[in-house]
C-alpha cells in the first residue's frame, strides 16, 4: 500500500502545482503576461540577431497565446486531479484495477510535459530565441517541470502488484 499511496501523493502534488501555476497566471496576469509579451516580441534577445523576423508584436496574439497556456495548464491540472481521484478510489482494489486507474493521470502528466516541452522549450526557447534573454528566460524552470512531471509519470506507470495481506 505504501507504494500506491506514494504514487497518489505524487500525482496529487502535480495537480496542486498546476493549480498554483494557473492561479498565479490568472491572479498575477500582468506579471506573467509581461513574460509572454517579451518572449513573443523577442525584445530581450541579442541585438541584431537574424531571427527577429519571427517576432510577434501583436498584443492580441500575445493575449491569445497566454490564454492558451493557461487553458493548457488548467486542462492538465483537471486531468491529473481526476486521475488522482480515480487512483484514490482504486487504492485497495486489485492490481489490474489500480493499474487501469492510472490512465487519466498519465494523460494529464503527459499533457503537462508536452506543454513544458513544446510551448516553453521548443516554441519559446528555440523559435522565439528565449535562450538569448537575460531577463525573460524560462528554460531552466521549464526543464525542471518537464523532468518533475516525467519522473512522476514514470513512477506512476511502474506496474503495481497485488497488495499483500
């Protein structure tokens, strides 16, 4: 049971983390919007870099992109929360039932990993050259979260055996 409780706690912690991320993005909209605006505008990248043609100056696009990030976070959070509930409900059931209950949480964790990988490490860091910015570089945080969600997913998906008496 200890391993099952550990998996449930780790999945629940991922849900709580994403709740705080989405909460902060909504209730400190301006600060976090400034990050998105700077990355998409590329206004803190190296001066004269050849990739400036990629910059997006439109505040409408900035807001739409930011809202898509928030929606992505919220969707992953909801899926992970739902998955946590399914795991909790099946914690004392047989191994097959517990292993089947992992699916929704696995989808949520994967969706979160994809966000950190696609939106931040790929689109932000590479397409919009966020890596060049001294002040608006979220690569380290994105990598950290990609790894946290990935380790959580790997641990969750380790096959569970029957509970010994």
